[in-house]
C-alpha cells in the first residue's frame, strides 16, 4: 500500500493561492528541517503568469501564457517539495 505524505493538503490549497496571485503577488518559503531550500514567487507580467523559483544563489523565471498552465506547474512543484519532506509556508 502506498502512503501519501501527511503534508499533501498544503499542495491542494495551492490552486486557490495561485488564483489570488492574478490580482496580488504570492510567495512561499520552502524549508527542510529548519534550513531554507527555496523561494517561490508568483506574479503577473504583461499578460503572462511568472513563477520565480530560487535558491540562495540562483533564481529562475518560468513564464506561462495562462493561469491554468502556471497552476499545473506550481502544483507539481509543491508536490515535489512535499514528497521530499519540505515544509511550505506562504510569506507576506
């Protein structure tokens, strides 16, 4: 029997969070055992949804033509972090 990690409900909430990002910027801090792993920022630029994924020394933009495409990417990204045992927290 395959058991899903207990943090999975956090990822389910991501769809609602990215929809809010259309009007407002959204960001998350990813940590594992208290150590910063990555930051994720979502914003809208010139009709595109941009997701900035970064670590302490790099940041990479991912651009999507629609909210649905960005939502699918963000959901997969957050699920991956969750499976790796990371904590995901929304930042102000």
